């Protein structure tokens, strides 16, 4: 699907009068649909959240609600997708399998972080310290430049170069997440083909039936054991019917951390993506 101007996107979604039009700056959904039944998955799980799916072949956006789907929140570790792209594009990482980030020796509560990592292994276990080091090496000037070019969320890196996506000023809403992930899926981000190919390759996957889910999770406060907000973003390959998705949910209890994927799959099945 070709890139379109923000003005055209505004017109399309304003006519639908359902989802926040500002977010659709790069794709051209022709229809949007609110399915209140999707919200029940969250209430039945004792929490609050939202789910957005973009069924590419149908030019259809399906969302559980109009409010939370348009609320910007800290991206947490879903920002590792953009951070990986920028690392490769700037040469901070040359090879996602060979460049090694040495463990700094600080013992953290998440055991998988207490070791050396490559970019591929770091994104697999969502190693925050590795990506903080990557951000520091990129530096604020280049980071800001690329966030502007990627049109990522509100573009705001305030709060510290190694904290802005965790505790700082960066915000992105679920519709914007879908927009960003779909551009990566299609390889149309303003980045080299190599960087986009490599990031698509290192993003974790899970097979469900005849579908392959490419996903990146996010969890605020994970390293402190203070789970407050969980994310799951990505896309599903099912025959020639791709679906891009974003879920965020409050995580007041430990069980909700695992429920991010459980609810994602339930919503994807509900929308026919699995």
C-alpha cells in the first residue's frame, strides 16, 4: 500500500469518525470498526487495555475502543524495534550476530540480562541495559534526527538519552504503533533496506497454527518488579492475509505479564487474523 500524505489520511479517518485520524500518516485504511466485544477480554482478565488491528488486505482497522487506542503512553521495550533500526543505520551495531555488548557486571533481577549479548540475543530477552548502552552510543543528536525521520510517536527524547522511552517524555499510542510496525513490515521506513531486513529478522516470532506472529513486548518497571503497563506489538503472517496489531494493558498483577500474549492471541483470533 503506497505512502500517503497526512492530509489524505486525515480525510479518510475523519469520515469514519471512529479512530484518531492524526495517527494514520503513512497508511490508507479505508474503513475502521470498533468492536466492543474485544474490550471484554480485558475486563474478564481483571484489567483495562486496548487492542488495534490493521487487516492489510481488507484496508480495515479494527479497534476495541476509541479512547485508549488514541492515548499516547511510554513505549517501554517496544522501542527496541526503533532503537535496533537506528543502531544498524548509524553503524553503532554492524552485525546483529557478531557485535557483542559485554555484561557490565551489575547483577539484575532478570537473570537473562546478566551476560554478554548480541543485538539478536538482546532483543530476544528484551535486555534493557544493552539497549540503554546502544542509545548512549547513538547519542541525543542522532537519536532525535532519526525519531523525527521515522515519525515515531511524539518524537520527544526528553528525560535522558537512556531513559526517554522508559521513564521520560516519549509517548506513542496503539494506532501509531500499528502505523510504524506496518511500515517496517513493508520495508518503507526512511532507512536502508539492510537495516529494515535485519530488524525484521531479529524480532521474536511464535507459530500459532498456520500463522506466524512477529512480536515485541514491552513492560514498564520490569527491572524493578513494578509492572504497570504492558505492550505487545507486531504483525501476523497468515497466507497472504497479513494483520498488524498493537495491544496495551494495565498489569496490576504478575499474571498479567504473561496475559499480554494470551490476550493478544485471543483478540487476533476474534478478528480472524489467526
